[in-house]
C-alpha cells in the first residue's frame, strides 16, 4: 500500500504534526508500505530516511509575505502580544498560521494534488491539514485524518476566518461548509492520538489510538527519577520568561533540569541544560516532573512515560482542554500564566513530588494509552479498509 502523509506546517515552533507524521512514516516502512510526505520545509520539518517529500508551500502568519511572516511570531512573543491573545478555536489557529488564508489555501491544495499525481498513493493521510482532505477529494482518493476533540467544529469554531475557503469550495463544486473544520468530517477514518477517557468522541469511523509513537512502559516510578524537563513550544510563556523562571526556581534543585526552546541559546549552567530540542524519548524516563504548555504531543508524551505534569496552557483553547484533562485525572496541575513565577512553579513541582497519587495516576493513564497501539493500530485500520 502507498500512503501520502500531509502534516500541517507553520512558521511557529510546533513539533506535534511533523512528529506524528514521522511516527506514521516509520511504522509504515516497517510494515512494508511505501510512504511519502507532502509538507513544507519549515523549521519543524525533520526527514525520514527512505521517505521522499513532495513540495508544499510554507504558510505565513495571517497570509503575510514570508519575509515578514518569519519575524511575526518572534515579535509577538517579545512584545507580549502572544501572551495576551485569546485563541478560541482550531479554526483561529489555522487563520493565525496562515493555512486557510484565501491566497494560500488554493496553493496548498494544488501542491498536494501534484504530489498525489506523482506518487499515486492508495490513501492520503491528513495530519490536521484540511487542504489535504480537499485535494484527495478532488483527486478521487480515500482520505483519513488525525483529529482531536478540541479541533472538531462541534467543540469550537470561528467561521468568520473561513470565508476564503468557503468561496474556494463553491468554485470547485464541493460540499459547502460554514466552518473549515467541517472538512475533517469528509475523511473516511479519524484517528485521535489520545484515549476516550481524555477525549470522548464517538462514531464508527473514529479510532482512539493513543500517541502515534511506540514506547515501552515506564521502567521506574517518577519519584525514583532525577530530572525535570521544561518545554513551552510556541505558547503564552515566552522563551525569555521560561528561561528566567526556570533558572530562579530550580538552579539549586537536586537534579538535572532540561529546558528546550528554539529561541534560547544552547548552554549548560550548573544543573541547568538549555538546548533547541532534546530527544524526549530518551530524557523522559529520567523525568520526575514535566513542565509544558499543554500541546497534545507534550501531554501525551508525559502521560505515556508516567510523568506528572505542570501545565501552563495560557489562553489557547486546545491547550486549556488538555491541561484540564491532566488535572482532572489528577496526573498533574494547571498553572495560569500569572502563576508562572518561581515561587508558584516550585510549589507546584513540590506538590507533585510529595503526593504519590499524581505519579500513580500518570502511570495508570500512560499504560492505558500505550495499550491503544498508536501508529500500529492506525495501520491495522488502514490495511483492513484500503489494502488491495
């Protein structure tokens, strides 16, 4: 079987789509399938040996020229604008990163259609990329998608941002939509990288598979570990604030502290280790607590390693949902942006360390997620449905 994987791209730091796409690609190769990407070469992109990548344009924030767009998110973080903006839906996320801008969306669809004609896949996998679903529909190909509860239009939508896409669909005589998020419903199968307990959504075409990447169950309880990990991605907490608060809170902590950010210069300062990225699969088994921004990949990574979390989601709807899920499981704690200071962060970490119920619940949730099968379960469903 041939699978074309089309993950969402962005100029912002966001590792979720490409990391899930890489897990899908690697699993597909191991199962004997032919796999290709169609994704933009943004700074989140990481190739997979043996997987060609077909050209795709890079979306630019709000549809601005790329030369300007490359600076937009950095300026927003440094000015504090990003911390103040309330993001109400995934539709608004797509608008902010420029993925559904009226001039960009048709170009993205065109690029994916070209990749389809060159690679001739049996199925297209859209990783949160509506343009890939539209392209597959136009090419008469089966299409499946990654999805989450907060990214679905029934949870939250902002149709005012999708006028250009609606007009484009009308021109192509495709089914009309009010929200661009309704396009996800066109996919024949939807894969949720979580569990039903965390993201309840029902339907014969919906599969809860847990994190796509394969992992072994945790070998040590969190309280027997000796490190902290902090990663805030492109979120409410700026790199400068992250660096300052972590340094003040944990420079004398009894263990190693790893801080990942694309915008912080790599260096070691005593027990503090700063780098643009770390291999979380290697580091997380040593982590006593994971401090993060509530992105789906981050939350799932923490849970499958059985690591209690401090989540500061800020004003982004999806991350708020994920943070509430972790806190409701009593596998971690939420912090509001105004609480992200050395005293309150240190207190939150101490609370997770001192109460074993958080570690116990994180381990239980992680085991349940791993049992869902991840990318292996995805390919089992694909092979049953589309293998010729």
